[in-house]
C-alpha cells in the first residue's frame, strides 16, 4: 500500500499499520502527532511531546496511559495508534535515525 495516499477517513492505527517504509511511518506519525496536539488535548501528558520528538513511541504510550489511564474515553484511540506504530517499526526492521520533519 502506498501510504502517501492513504485515505484520511481510515483510523490512524490502520494507516500507521500499513506504512510501507520507516520514512512513511515517520511521516504518518509526525502528521498524527501534529493533529492530536493541535487542540492542546494531550498537554497534560508529562513528557509526551519530547517522547514523540525522539520517536520513542513506547514511552509516549506509557505517558498517555499514566496520565489518562488505559480506558480514557477522550483519548481511547491514542494508545492504539502508538501501539500500531510500535508494531510497524518492529516489522519494518531496525530503526535508523531520521530527522523529524517540520
């Protein structure tokens, strides 16, 4: 699947799970992060932004779970998206360091 043209009506977890390269995964996660933080909804999660900037999605997921719990109605899709990104990274192979696209 060409993730550059993934439909925007798909849930982020599905879009991320279908990334066909590390670069595509990074671009998707950058776009997702920009979208979820645009409204200030995740500002209470300590360390979330710094974890995302380092592409440390495991720590970002733990930050969300510690702050909002695993069953937070407001942020219920956030851990799913992060889990999909973590799994995709594992499937795509070892991570190289890519500069964050801004």
